[in-house]
């Protein structure tokens, strides 16, 4: 993903603490660094770091470096962009240092023409802040807008903020307040909605996790957590045999991911964010009818009766060791 703040600032967020807190006294975490290159043999992976140019050896290298993973590119011998299939959706995320929801715990959104959407949602941190999002769901007919967004994404934070200022200046609702909050935020981040379709998730002692290996919008976080769980479980089941554990991780994850990614790239976000006012009006009528008549509940009940359920990875029942707290 394209991050406009340092990886350290994002990683130390509230949710990251859920995963990092239990391991801080057992795992060395190196911030503000990335892998430049690696070599491996039967016994280890030797990594050269980009900033420090240090060379160190490890039992396992996990590539979790996003859509445009350099580790994936090195593994496949290809440009990382070749495995990324965009869905034509660009999103900017930021925290506004004001409560624009007036204490409400419900998220609110507003659509403007051109596939633009403004979203506000409660911030779980101390009161007085709001999470903001600018969404551009680009229809195929609006290639120029997509090209401008892609260019700004590559150019960096200032270029993307300037483009948001231009694109959402006439969007109405709370756009002026959100734009002001965007410029004042200290955690601005933007990315695309895309799938990562990698033909493999491992090579010896190197594995791909999260968006680096199998991004699917709407399932990315769940798949990343599931993949990490499986990789850890396979290492537990194959003590000292990293390559076998990595292969079994791939055998479980890759078929499931490919099944979820089957077919053409989806356009649900474009349908949810029409280009025209009349399209927005029609969408609103359809939603009122579906929700007001209870059709959503009916469809869910019929689907359950027919046996449709959430897709899940058929993973083993790992026997996790019990770690006693001191």
C-alpha cells in the first residue's frame, strides 16, 4: 500500500498493540527499515537491509510489505505491479482533530457526482476526534480521473492532498470541514482497492503474508490474520523444518485465496457510488425499498436455508502451547 506517513507511525496504532504487546519482551522489532535484497540456502535466509546496509541471517523471511511487495517481486523475478489488479477505487484516510459527528457513535456518509463519497466515523481514541475518508470510485468512462489519482498517489502526500482539495471542493455536505481536517491531520494515508494475485506464496524459507500475497478488498485484514495463524501453526507442526511449514501454509492458503479471487474484478464500489445525481437517487430508492421491506433479512434466511455460508479456510486444529504469564 502507498503510505504517506512512516511505517512506524501506522504500526504503533491502537489496533497494532493487540498483536505487538504480547511479544514485546520476546521478539526484537526493528522500525523504519526495509529489505533491499535476500539470498537463501537450505539452512537460512540472508537479508540485506536498505537503510543500514546491514547483512543478517534468519530462519524465515516473511514478506508482509503490501501490494507492491519488493519481496514478492524478488521471489517471482517480476515487477510487483504485475500481480496487482486494481478495482478503480482510491481512498484517503485521516483523523480529524474535531468531533464532526457531534458525539454520535454512528458513521455517516455523503455522495457527490463523479463517484465521490465522503465518510465520517467515530474515532475510538479520546473524544474530540473523527475519522475521515475521501473515496473516489472511478467508473470505466472516467479514465482521466483515475490517471490523475494514480499519478498523485505515486507523487506523495502533498500531491494527493492537493488533488483531494480540488476534487472535493464542490462536494457539499461537510467537505470544507473535512478538507481542513485533512490538511491538519498527522496520520494521512491513501491507497487503492486492489487484488494481489500471486501465483505462489512461498519459496523455500520465504513466505508472503497479507496484501503482499493475497489482497482482497473487504477481506484483507481477515486473510492476513488467518494466514499468520496458519503459518505459525505449520511452524509448530514442523519444528525445525521451515521449508515444509512454508509449503503447507501455501497449500492451505493459496487455493482458498484463488477461489475468492475467481472471476472478473468486482465493481461493487462503483455501483454503490454512482456518477450522476439521478444514479444516486435511484440507488437511494432501491436501498430504502430493500431495507424498509425487510428483503435483506429474507435473503439472509433463504441463503442460510439453502446452505450458503461464509467461506472459510479448512485449517488443522493446531495444538498451541500454553504460555504462562509471569
